[in-house]
C-alpha cells in the first residue's frame, strides 16, 4: 500500500458565490485523506486518542493549480512520505473527475502525549502496520 485514495462530491456550502471551493476547505479534504489512510492501515484515530496519543498538524503546505467547483467529484491521493518517528509526513494530490490535478500538498503531524502535550515516538502498533505495507 503506497497510497490511499478517497473520493467525495463538493458540497454547495464549501464554495463561494462563484461556485469555487473556498481555500480553507482544503485542509479538511487533506484530513479526510489522512483518516482514510489510517483506516486502510487498520488504525483507528479515535482509539489512538483514547490511548493518550494525539496528532496535531504542525506544518501545512498547499499549492493550488486549478479551482475545484461545486458538485465536482474530488479524489484525494494520500502518500506517506517516510517512516514516522516523532513526526509523520504526508504528501497529497487532489484531482477532479476529469483527472485534472487541482492541488498538491504536504502535512507534517507530531505524535503527542494527550495529557502532557509532549512529543512522543510513533506508537509501536502503528509502526508494525506500516512495516506490513511499506518498504522503508
């Protein structure tokens, strides 16, 4: 498993008066990609939080190539960039239904202890799942 894909339709409320997706919504689209990636890995973010691990975004870069529009079907392609340690990094591409590249993006998230908010290493069970699917 080198990449994950998730598709969805742009809702009217995600657009401006011209029917163009508001730029701030792309961060949520990337989150959908990450959650789908974790689900494919058979890792529950909810269970991770319940065990005291949170993953805040510490870096977000988005490059806009073309606008997404109301009612477009978008596909977010999510790729793990490298084996995680205290941080986990993803690259993304977002395409429309015509397979046109709309966005490239990158996020870095940090593994934190939920109570202390201090950085911790990636949980061992997550690393084991990654090792099952990746050759780092």
